C-alpha cells in the first residue's frame, strides 16, 4: 500500500438517535492523529420515530440545520474527507435511506447506515483504548438513543458483540410519552422489567464468561457520572468510576422530581431530562443482572472507533491491524450460513488471487492489498446465491452480499464492491455492475478487471473437482496468455475458458489465448 504523504484533516460524524457528534482530526503522514475540534448537538432524531418507524419532519430539519453548520466548520478548518455514519434511528426508519440522500443533496456529506453489530464493533475499537492493556475480559455497555450495544473483549479483540433495541429515546417514547411529572416506583419497575425481557437472550450468551470489570460509554453514562460527582465527594475522587450504590441513589432522586426540577440538577443537560430515567434504568438493570458493583465511564465511543479503523486501513505501517481478521470471520460466517461448498469456494478464491498477483507482476494493474482481499472474499462467496435458486444465482448472490447486515469490518462502499464481484463471477455480461449507479465509471473499470479474474477462476473449476492446480498470466511480446496447469488434458474447464476468451478481451485487450499446461 502507498503511504499517505501529506497531513490530512478528517471529519468524523456520528448521526445518532439522540445526538449528532463531530470530531475533526488532523493526521500526520506517520499516522499520528490529534483532535482539532469536537462538536455535539442533541437533535433527538429518534424522537417519535421508533414507534411510528418513521423519522419526523421536525427532527430531520433540526438535524439538517446542524449538519449544514458542521459543514461550514469543516470548510473553516480545511477538512478534506468525511467519515460519516448513521445508527439506530436511521437504520430502523422506513424513510431512513431517503433522509440520508437528502443530507447528501443539501450538505454533500455521504452518510453510511451501519448495522447494530458493526456499531458494537466500532464502539469496542474506540472504548477499549481507554483502559490499561490486559488479557482479562471486560464488559462494555454503550447506551444509545435507539439501541444499546453489549460487548465482551480484552485489550486485543472482542469475544461477543450484540446490539439490543433498548435505547433511552426508544424507551422514553414507549414508557414516558407526555410524562412531565415524577415517576412512580411501579412505572420505573415496568421499564426495568422490559429491559430484563429484551436483554435475556444476550445475558445468556454472556453467562459463560468471567468478566472482571465493566465499562460504560455514551452520553447517559457521562451525565450520570457528573451528577454522582456533584452529589458525592467520594465519587469526585474516584475520577471515572460510577458505583451501583450511587446509580440507585440517583435513580430514586430523578424519579422523585418533575421534568422541570430535573433541569436544575447539577450535571444534567436540559435536553436529556426526558430520556435520563430510561437511560439509568438500562444501566441499573444490566448491572444488577450481571452482578457488577460499579462501572468505569469512558469518554470514547463510536467516533474514536471509526478513527482507529481508518488509521489501521490507511496507515498500516503505524498501527496494529486486525481489521482483516474481523472481515474474514464475517465472510466465512455468511458462507457457512448458506451451506456453501467450501472446497470449491476456497479453490476459486485461490485461483482468483493467483491471477491478481501475476497480473500485478506484469504491470497489468496497480491495485492495493484491499482490492486483493475483496477479490478473495468474492471468491469465497461467489456461489452463495444458490441457496435461493441455481438459476440466476449470480444475481441472487449479489443481492445477499449487498444486503447482509453482519459483514463486520466493511464500509458500505466496500461491501457494495464485494457484492458486485459476487454478482459478476459467471462468464457473461456483468449486468449488475453495468447498471449500478453508486460506483463511479473509473471504479467500475477496476471492478470489471477484478471480475475477469474471478470469471477465469470460476471457469477453471466448473466440475468442482479441482483439476486445475495453478493459473497465471504470461507475457508474449505485446500480448498476454492465460497459463493453466492441470492434470487433465481435456476437460470442461478448458472448453469453458476457451469459449470465454472473447468476453475477457473486453477488459484485458492484450489477452491472446489459453495455454494449457499438463502437470508432470
């Protein structure tokens, strides 16, 4: 990979169900990052959205106004790249995609809606950096507006990820609609009972782990810490530790007050008064069920995780890079879920990257390692569409790969590229790639060449018998030949690839012929 040679300024925006947050970060050529600006506005995009499954017009207009201001700040600070994601409110709303399109139209920012599991993974990447390096397991909880993320991991990797549809805004809509007065013990208990019911399955998955400590992130946790420190001198000296005893005390105090009275509590943000009780109910209930006497509160979260992944991809020489491992696990999880033919898929993937490598050695392309990985994953997944029907299984595969929400570690664009390759593996016109309007023409040209490598690889294992041991390109003056090494002198693979040469020449104009070499 070519290293970045100049200083960059990147804007990272997290469009949540309650708040929209932005960090502008300056990154040196060696990968060192420093925060230039941090902004947050509580727009409550998810307010009244979860029950109706639709973002409300007033909330969308508030959000657009804030984002226009953010763009002006980015121009002022010369930020030259946006990393923008949207979470639960957008991904759950029927008009979520249309709203993101409107954001792009009005501001130029392209937002990507991420799945709950990807949100949990990115939060882990950000929050885990806040704690001493350790191989003991921690439990991480992030209480959002529309969902809460449950994570188990040490300092090196996560073991469990889950996203549950219990957020402070969602529960406020369900249990505190138009509730401005005090909250009774019975009403608070109903919220806790609902939380227990929703997290029951997740708690079952966590029961097999020995969890040494708990970390909480998000605005709810930070707000409660500030309130605890204003009420309890001992909490002030414990820095970022929030005890279960203080959580119970604060919960009773909050419930006893009206909405107006809560606004006067030291540490309380005025726009959080109507959602703080569901938020503390989530935290208290989770701590009770898992038996924690307290939790450490982190200042990091989703934006810090996005930055960490960005640095790992763009500056691999400067950071520990495990993102590829996450991607590969996700790809094989999808492949196994549709009962793929493992030996055939791995063989096709191997042949495809052999072609990639040999083409690069002959200067037929200069693609990055990330393109090579995407091609390999497409080889693994190329036949997944058969789970729906063999006829048009390339198109079915394109649809599955594009819409599968648990491909962790992939940006939306990279998942789209992967899906386009899956849908272009057969020796025919690449209809899904040609009709795609989300990829620029020059990027389509690159994908066409990668698709050709996959077409060749798939044609060389049509019998699923692995007759072809190796394949590579070989230059012959100004022309290029495909050289296949096989134990079979005459087979279906040889016939199919020979028939496909005219189609392949559209993307590899120098291609002349197929050279069939018999293995000794």
